[in-house]
């Protein structure tokens, strides 16, 4: 196969964040040199027994020393104890808020309502979590805000803030957030690293212009409580225009959390029916669609990973007809071990063996091909016994399944804490013209990335490294609704003379789907599914649309995400090359250290102001960039202009990142520029090779290999971390 020079150029142009020299080496000499084990949401390695201790991975980036604090005004510092003897300052201060700020532009800490049984207990917690002086200052701050609002005088200048100080314990922060909001619904709390800051709730004041203060008070208490299946009802209202204004306010500010409906009451006033507006919480996005009554009556069995290997399966192979009978009985989950097998190929192969379709499988994340990987998976319409019966068959494909038990739900993408990596880097050498001791260079490089992190690029495997056509090219064609082109790109052959590429070459020459099917090997499940659909519907635009529907939704949207990932990589490199490690006006930052580091929604990012740039308020590890979609905002600086130029150059200047013909909607999200590896450990090992010269003499040459282990958060790439360590493109 020809060298993928386009790909090499693409990645070699991406910049680094660290300044050490690095070294050369070879990764993935064999799949066993690159072992990936998924870490589930409970922090367990999925290849371990369920009763083993939970695997602890360290926290993400520590608070940097260069985060400048805002000027203290008014109150003197008051210290108190939190857990240990740690002193935390409380201060009254001001920030430069944008008056047009959208709701939630600053990240609030996640509130766990299960910590206290009811709101009264949460409010009572203020007395136990804050010392007397801090409580007094908080009450005074709240009174000052109410007095200014009641006097009808506007809060001129920057919005006042009251800092409660820093709290290292996440649960304690969560209780404080909710306790303050229950006691003072006209205030909001914002998490900045481990600090809790209290501010006036401008949305509360805005609602008071529409309804009574009593209703506004109760409404915001209801919002904070987040009680499932609860409702809030505003007072009866005869004015349709006024009700419309209330509907608009609630849906504009909190539409992603609640929904509103109007209901008529029985009593009448001046001939008009009284109507009330009822608010209720939306169902959580990850919940499945409502099942039919018939499905609800029929209990479904879920099975998920048991962290202990199963004994070898016994019994004969079931026929296809028996398999179909078994498939209707339940849902099974398992740990999949695969070696040197592409993710979608593994799913397709398992689907054939189990008599289901690829979309019946769900998983938390994609895994490398050239590696040994362990991950949790769920498959519908398959009982555990059926999985046991195919164990020997799939071993031929370098796969195995184990760890089976019953659960109540299937998996979804992103439902993991991260991944653990055990990697061997062979043939270690200095960079060209570097004479410093190699061991010193390796130590220096690892410590540098441990401390400073790495640029959080999407890894080469996301784009199909080594292929003539990369996945992002297919994604771009789909976004432009070029369905025929996308199919041809997918079926483009490599420069290899093997059955798969001969079949692809035949198709591009003839567009004969039926003839190509006879040439395409059985194990190429995706290619065969696409060809079967093309044979049925034809090589027309509509036929190609139908062909793409032979792939599950997760596979169709994968190509769109690949294009977004490619643009994000280039944007991150441009951002760092343009502004370096400074946080500048117009940057987007994540204000919460406890939230989900990946897939930050729109309301959890903040646009850096000129004053915040001057004060060095934020650090580079808080900067995020948008991953393309229809519901994201762009930076308001050169980086934002760069995004627009790239989209225009790719013919997507009017693209809304929705492909209705393929039922694909991509809202977009945000991704941190920098990440850090956790739990890093490493060891250098000498390997001796014997070189036989022509004269018959033997020379032992020792080469160094590096054994390195670390954990990464979900959606981070080990190859990218290694690239930063080694300063070497693979």
C-alpha cells in the first residue's frame, strides 16, 4: 500500500503545547504492544472481577498557579476550616458580566439532590457548612440585592458577586449550591474551579416583571429541587398575551430543562375562562423512547458485564431457525476482547453469528483496531446462552466474550469514565542531532506531559490512517448531500491485490452491485450490506440514500463526526499557534472543573471579556473550542473567523449540520484544548539483539524499550498523548 502522505502532512502540521525535545520510537509493533481497557462509570476496569476494588483514577488538571484572582473590594478576608485546617478566604467582589449573557453561560456545579431528603434539610445545611461570619455576610449580600431591587433602582455597573471560598469536596459543594438556591431563589451560584460564587439571579428579576414575586420565588425553588415527575403551576390568568409572554420566558430560559402547557379551569371571569400554565421537567435525553403497551407488559431481560471469565461454551451450534427463536427472549451484555479487529467489523461479524443486525449492539466508545482492547457491549434480542455458544467461533476472528450478567438498560456512547492503556514503545532513539543521554530525554518528556498535559487532538484512527479515503472526506460528502459520491468514496479500493480491494475496484469500474457482492468476502459486513441495498435500489441518488440506511445510526453519524473532528484538530492547532497559552478576549472557557470534560453543552461555556484577559482570570486548560454542529457558538476572535473561512472553503457556509435524508442531526458540543494523563507509570527495558557479521563474529546490541501505562478521560487518544511525549508523528 502506498504511504499515506496526505495524512502525514495533516498531522505533522499540528502543533505541540510542551517544549521538551522528545525522542523516536515505534508504537504498535504488534497488537499486544497496545492494550486498551475501558474504565466504566464506576471506575472499574471492565476486564476485572466485579468484586474487586474500584479502580481509582486521579483527578484532572490541578488548579494552576497562574490563575489571577479578581480584585478584592469591601469586606476583609474571613477564614474558616473546611475538612482539614485549610484556610479559605471569603470576599465581596465584582465581575464584569455581559448584561446580555444567556442563561447558564457560567458553569454551575452539578447538584446531587439525593444527598438530603428535602429542601429544608438542604437549607439547614448552610449552618453546618458555613461558619457564622460567612453566613452573616451571605445574608447581608442577599438583603442588599433585595433592597436594591425593591427600591426599583437598577444594579448599575458590574454585577456584584459574593465568594464563599473554596471547597475541595464535590458533594459539599453540591449541597451548598442547592441549599443557597432553596433559601435565596433570587440568587444563583456558580462553580469556578473549587470556589463557589453567589450572584444576583437576573432571570428571577425578569420573571418578577411577569408574575408576582411569590410565584417567582416558588418557581425557582421548584427548578432547583429537580424532583422527577413534579409540576409547578402559575396562578390562573385570563390574558392570552400575558400567558404567551410567560410561556416564552420559561421556554427561552429553561426550555432544555422543562416544558410548559396551558390548561383551562372551570370558573369564569368576565366571560373568559381562567387558564393556568403548568410547568414540568422534560424526560432525560438518555432515556429510551416510550415503549408500546405491549412491550411494557412484556418484561425484557438485560444482561451486562460480569467481571469474571466464563467457562468454555458447550453444546452444538444452533441452526438459523432456532437462533431466531432465541433472539426474541432478551438482551445480553458482555465484555468484548478483540485483537487487531476494526470496531465496526467486529460488530458486523458478531451480528452475523448471532442472527441480529449491527444496530442491535450498543457500546460506550470506539476502540483501536491495531491493539488488544476490552470494552463493555450490549446486544438486543440475544440471551446469554446464545453468546456462550459462539465463543469458539469468534475465537477464530481473534475475539472473545466474557463477563455476562443481567441489567436494566443498554449502553450509550460516552457512558464510560475513560480508558486504561498499557503500551510498549520499541526501538527508542534520540531525535536527529540530539546527543543528550536517551534515558534523560525519555524521563524529561514523560514528566513534561504529566505536568503540562497534551493538545487534545482527535487521534489518527478516527480518520482511517493509511487509507486512500479518510472518514472525514465521506462525512463532508454526506453533509453536502452528495450521496453517490459518498458511496463511491466508501468503496474506493486501496493499492492492494486482495479479494476485498479487487471487489471494490470492480464496482467502481462497473457499478455492478450484484456482481461485486459475489466477489466481496463474507466478513466485510458493512460493504456487503451497502452493496445489497444498492442492488435493490440502484446506483441513483435515492438508491444511495437507501444504501446508507443499511448502516445503523451510530455508524452513519460517525462519518459526520469525523469531519467535525478534523476541523477541530486544525482549529486547536491554529488557536495555539495564534495566541499560545494566553487566554484572550473572545476565547470560550469552561468554568466548571467537575463537569463532563467532553461534550460540554452550549450553556456551560463563557466568552472571555477584555477585562478578564487583562486580569489573567482564566488559564489555558479551561479553554474550549466548538465541535461543529447547529447549536454551538464560535469564539469571538481570529479563531472564530478561521472557522467561518474553513466552512466556506468546504462549501458548507450555509450548512446547518442536519442531513434530513439520513435522519442525522448534529447539535455540536465543546472540547477542551488540553488534557492530562492520569496514573502514569513507566519502565525502561533493554532488549538484546545478536548481529552476525560476515567474518562470523557476534555482536550483542542492546536497544531500549519503554513500557508505559496511564489513564485518559473518555474521548482522549493515547496516540495523541504519545505524540506529545515523543514529539514524533506516527
